[in-house]
């Protein structure tokens, strides 16, 4: 990781219907909205944010989802007619300077008064495709290796748009998020 690392946007959302599959309404909290001002980070999520299906989302190892703002240009080219505000991919934190090829599992980050540990990449589910109106989105997301990553909350605190992101500790022997995604794709 090099250069300026900062929190571009803090995004929260509540479960709502995002579409239908075989006549069944699908609930998701993938629709996140950027919020201004300080937000409390708790052990399992951010204030104002919930997950629709706790069997596959949330929990300590998926408390916060971070996604690099740098990836938005790629997706704007793929979806030129679609608005892509921060939070479009369901991320809680839209970041700058934290790219998957440098971020490692176990990296410790400080943002505002909260501390986090990088846990794993995000592997998309069908709800991302439902949101974008194409089942191919799940495959494109994975193939692009623009997955973002989940954070565990080590210390609760306040975060806010514009906060610097400090790398507290890294382990150069730990795998990067990109290498974890490549390993998953190879075995899938």
C-alpha cells in the first residue's frame, strides 16, 4: 500500500426488496447510501446498517465490507448508463489506496478511533446480479478480481468520510486479497 489511504465514503443500508426470483421477493441490504458525519462502528456492523440474511452475511468476520473507490471507473465503463454512487457494491467503506494486490489477510488498520483486521475477500452472491439486472455480474465481479474485502472490528469507535486510514501492522508472509481470490477461482 502506498500513497494516501483514506475513507472516501461511509455507507449504510437496511434490508429491502431488490427483486423477485421465481415469484419470491428477495430481501437484501446491498443498497447502501453514503452518510455524512461520524458513524459508530460496533463489533458486528455500523450504526444504521443491517444484513438481510445472517446465515451468509455479517458476523464478526464480515462486520464491515470495504471496496476501493479506484474500481468505480472500471464499472462505469461496463455500465455507462448507470449511476454508480458510493456504496453501489454494497460496501460499508469506500476507500482510497487500499487495493487488493497490496492488502493482506491480517493487516491491521486504524480509521478514525476504530481498529480493524482484514479477514478475506468478498465473494459475490446472486444478489449483486439481481441489483445490476444481470446474472453475469457475479462472474464479472469475480473475474475482474475487484472484490474488495471484509474487515473484523478489533476496536469499536467512530469513523467519518475523509478519515485517513493508517496501516497499524502487516505481515508480509500473509497472502494478499488478490492471491486469495486467484486461489478461489482456480479451485472453483
